[in-house]
C-alpha cells in the first residue's frame, strides 16, 4: 500500500526534482487508521483577498481599510509589512490552483475584494470582474469547487469614511455589492459566504480598535457593528433567495468563528460555560440559527443590567425589534465555521466598577485561561485543543437542530519551516475530531477547509506567522510556491478519505 501511496505522491510532488519527503513512511501509519469521511464530504483550503492578492491599486481598485491601516500605521504590523504585493495571487492565481490541485483539494474558499468592484462609491469597476472570472474558470477547469466569501475584513475605505459598520448605509451598500457579485459569478459559484468572522471584525475593528478600521468604541461600537452586519448579511440572503436561487441553485451562509469553552475548575457551573459560548458564538449564531432568533438572552440581560448600573439611558446592545428578528432568523443554508482554539473559563467575581470603560470582555464577566498542557502555535492566541472542535460541532447540533456545517477554517501557525510536523499533528487531531462528530455523533458536517493553502499576510502579524501548506518565496518575482510536508500529509488524507 505505501508503495502505491509513494508513487502517486511522487506523481503529484515530483519527488527527485527538488521536493523531497523522506518522512513518507510516517504518513503511511496515518493512512491505515479508522477515522473515515463520508463519500460526499468535501476537503478544501481557504484564503482571503487582502491576505494573498497583492495588486492593491491595479485595474482601478480602490483602497480598503487594510490598505489604509498598513499604509498609515506600519508600526501596528509586526514586521511593518503591507500586502501591496505579498504572494501576488492577483497575477499568479494559477500557481495557487496548481497547489490546490497537487494536494487534491475539492473546494477552494477565497474572498472577493469589495473595493476592486466598487472602488470609490456605488459606481461599478467592471474591469475587476476579469480577475475573478479567470480564477473561477481555472478552478472549475481543475474540478475544484469555488466557495466565495463576499467580505473578509477588507471594507472599502469609502464605506468606512461614512462610518463603515456603524452606519446603517452599509446594509444597502453590501446588498448592491452582493447583487453585482451574484449576477456576475453566480452561474459558476454555488457556495456563498456573506461575511467572515463578524465577532473578530467587530470586537477588534470597532470595539478594542486594534485592527482595521482602528475604531476604539469599547463596549458600544462592537455591538452596533454586529447589528448592522447581521442586517447586511440578511439582506444579501433575502436578495439571493428572491432573485437568484431559483436559477443559480446555490447555497448561501455566513462564516462565524468562536472558541469552545471548558470549566476552569469544579466550581464553574454549566451555566457559566454556556454563558461564554453564547457571548462568543451565540452573539451571531442565535439571531440566525436558533428557533426564536434574536440575541442570546444572557447577553441581552447582562448588557442591559450593566448599562443601567453605568447610568446609560439604554442598553449598549442594540435592541432587535420583532420585525428585525424575523428578518434575520433562518437566513443561512449552512453554518460556516472557523475553529482554531478553546479556552477555560471562570466567573470574574470582582465588584462592578462604575468608572471602568465598558467592553465586550467586562460584559462577559468571565476570566479566560489556557491549560498548560495545550501546545501553543507561533500565534499567541492559538493553542491546540482538538476536543474543542468535536464538542462545538456537537453543541451546534444540539443548539441549532443539527444545521449543515461547513468548516471554513482550521489551521496552525509556525515559523514557516518545510518540515512542519506540528502542523501535521494539529491537522490530524482536528480531522479526527471532525470524523468522530460525523460518524459517532451524527453531526451534519459537509466539509472541512484548512487555513491556508499558501503562507500569507497574517493581518497585524504581517508575514511573521505562517499557516500555509505551501511556502511562498516573497523575494522572488515568481513567488514560487513550495510544498511543505503537510501538503503531502493532506494529499494522503484526501486520497484515502480517512485519518
Ligand atoms: C475582573 O473584573 C474587574 C472589575 O470589573 C476588572 O477590573 C478586572 O480586570 C477583571 N479581571 C480580569 C482578569 O478580567
Ligand atoms: C527566493 O528567490 C530568490 C530570488 O529568485 C532566490 O535568490 C532565493 O534563493 C529564493 N529562496 C528560496 C528559499 O528558495
């Protein structure tokens, strides 16, 4: 068996022509185990426009909030880099498709740059269609299904100039953009994701102000952002269903992130753990996926009570009217989910401080910790907790009536080494969790997407943290993509459909 594996492996990875995988026998041990995946389960890899494209001002593209951040505040980026060129997928997308093909991925999740299509306002830049048409056609030619995220952090600067997600105008702007994208690409794209990680976009961008657009409106901005983002999502969903779904027959969902939580010690009740999950995942999932809709009760009650104690005239969490609740509820054919890590929680028993600046964190009244035995990645926030992925999938099943789930991101950061054994270990343990959730717990997980196919610009960490199955030579004009050991590992997983 391993000889066959080795031969097919060499076919894809041209062994002897520069790329060597001496650890091939280790991979065989992996492929004989019993954690399987259903026939129609899809394996893929993920990227986002700003992180890989480059071509930041080409063919009429306007600036996004990430162009603005990297150009005006280089000190915020760990290595003071920008993604003006980066992996240059704008010109070298065929190399990305080639890399996907080599591993055997069945789908590719990428995002479209909104400010290419609408650079400075509501006037379309049709030139920008070319790049995405070429990319989509190249994927289909190679039997790789495109999974398209409409918005992955890179809001057009002109939308931000009007307040971005703090101004309800963003809803109509997003709907116009979504309409354009569905019309232009919907004949070939059957999986749509409206937004990526609203929790991070809103808490980091509009609450703590540590990511673009750097708005520090702690305890207020993140909730307004979340509110209008949910409405923008729902408006795109309704538009797709009423105008496009009948002919195009695609599915549309949203990608949420969120950790899973465990009690720090025996004094921590289930209610406290549940509270942690609701403040994180539930904030965006409850309005869309729950039976009744609206924000989680624990968030409504807690933020209302704290707002009162602070002397505010009304709750910092926007009220969702019955009409809005109905409008947002059920607006997803599937739940896209990014899983990276988990945390331990306990209640913060300190007294309420009326003079403290409110924040999402203080609203949770929780203290978040990690377990010393959890292996840490290069990223400060990333600890390997594979059990958390299994448990959150079971939680989705129980909480939201077993929705279709597409895992849209899962991955490990390191220093960029080719011999990336820790990444292989992370992927393997997390794939086992997914397999168990499907086979033992009957969770409706339809696919798994790893982050990422290539090393790329990791937001404020610049190019210092590497998540790719392929490394990219950033100093070469050709930006060669070179397979890491994990690419070979994943190739075998897909080929054997088991871990
Ligand atoms: C616990 O709450 C108090 C009062 O709100 C706050 O000052 C403190 O920073 C919190 N502790 C942690 C670890 O979050
Ligand atoms: C990257 O490309 C440059 C320029 O072509 C070359 O000199 C260098 O050796 C390459 N680095 C690696 C690690 O292949």
